[in-house]
C-alpha cells in the first residue's frame, strides 16, 4: 500500500519535527537520514540560530 504524499508549506519547525515528517514518508531509517542530509545540504531547508538563518554544513 502506497503512503500518501504530504506537502509541507514554509513554516518554522525544529529538527525533530523535520525528522518525524520525513520518516513518516520513508521506508526505513537509512532513507530518512539520507533525505534529511540532502535537504540540509541542498539548502532547501534552512536552519536558524538566534533568529539568523544559516545553511547547514553537512560532511559526508
């Protein structure tokens, strides 16, 4: 049975919320980690620290 695709709009989420959202659509933990790393590395998801947006530096 195929999982229904979810679309998330621009909103403030913490890292845990992002991981839960991605894992609800992925097949296993490896796919979850790979997707979160790709989102952070590509700049599609921005991280904030004290209100300042910054890109995450992901070392593979």
